[in-house]
């Protein structure tokens, strides 16, 4: 696949998913990237194959931008098996959303992280509340004495 074919297919995939605004920056980036790698002596085919193809790149761009990726199939080898990148989750990374973008199922590692952050937040809130109660527990006798003195002072001030 040539650089022009790759960029054209990437453009078509992004536009097909309604991500027209993402096209110029990403085409420019990948065009520059391929040019930089070919300037180092690598072939366009080698660079594009390393990227994983336009489908994989479009899927990653859309997923990172928060698009629900429906119409872009994972790369399929000629024998019908998924490529290692597609099957290993390179395209299915949720980017922190908690869901696998390929089949919209919960991603256990992200769900665990969310639960862990929630538990830590609750523990911190309970510790702060406990600290406030402990401080008030030590100070309430002093506060009570000050309030009683002020009350007696007001009562006997006029006499």
C-alpha cells in the first residue's frame, strides 16, 4: 500500500464515521510521520504495515476522540483470522471509559480502577469526618465553659 492509498483510506474511514473535523490534522500527522520514516531509509510499505493499516489507525483515532466506533472492522488477514493487533486489544483499548470499544462490554481493569478510586475517596472522607469529631471531642468542654461564662456575664451584667 502506498502512502497516498493509506491516507485516502484513512480519510474515507474517518469521514464515514462522521469525524470530518479529525481528518486534516490526522492526515497531516500520518503524512509527516511516513515521510520522516521513509527519509530514514524505510519503505512506505514497511512503515504502513508497522502502523497496522488505515482501519486500525482510524479505529484508534475515533476511539481516542470519544466516537462510538461501529462501522470499522478490525484488520482481517487473508485467511480470515484477526491480526494480532486487533485480537490483542490494541484497538479495543477503552482509553479509560471502562468499556471495550469492540463489543461495548465492561473492561474489568478499568472497572476495578473506578471501584478502587471510589473506595479510597470514601475512606478519605470518613477519616476527615473522624478527625473533625475528635477535635470537637477535645474542645467541647472548653467551648461549654466559654459559653457558660458568657451567659453568666450577660445575666449579671446589669446588676
